[in-house]
């Protein structure tokens, strides 16, 4: 992952704080990379001084992430750019195909497109009428 991943963020309002190298995006926030789309009510983005690249994104409220194979919902999520992972907290729920997975915390690794679910409960939707 030497190549820079571009992240495009759109929102209704943007507040920047150059002292603390943060930007606060609010209202219908959408962050897009080549692999995923992240939606939330607000996002706090931290930049690293050195190369002015995004260090992490903290998404708050009605978080939804769409990737190729799955969609993940939660109340909050933290995206770590260098590690290429997203940690979902607050009733996180992942939907992959017909399967619904919930847990106390879901960690999504972007590079190998896999999820790690802590305290998981899986609801497999296969045959009707069977619990």
C-alpha cells in the first residue's frame, strides 16, 4: 500500500481547525475511497502535519459502510488510514449476502476485505421457518 488512497468527503457543512489539524464535516456526510463508501451524520477527520494526509476519520451517527461484498451499520466508526481498518461500535451490524452478523464491535480490514466480529451473533437466512 505505498500508493496514496484518495478519500473524497462531501457534506453540508465543514469546519476546519488548523491548530489541531482536524476538520469536522456535518450533515449527510459521505466519504468515498476506491473500495468503500462511508456515510454518517458527522465526521471528524484528523490529518497528519507532515504530508497533510488523512490519519483517521471518526464517524458519528447513522454510520453505514458499503463495500463490494457487504454493508455494515453502526452508531460510531473509526477509520484508520495507515492500518486500513475501520472499527465499528454502537450496535454494529454487518450484512453479507443473506447473513446478518451483529456483535459488540466489528473490525473491518479493507486490504483483505475481511471482518473480525467480537461478541458475535450470526443470523443465517437460509430455510424459511427454521430458527
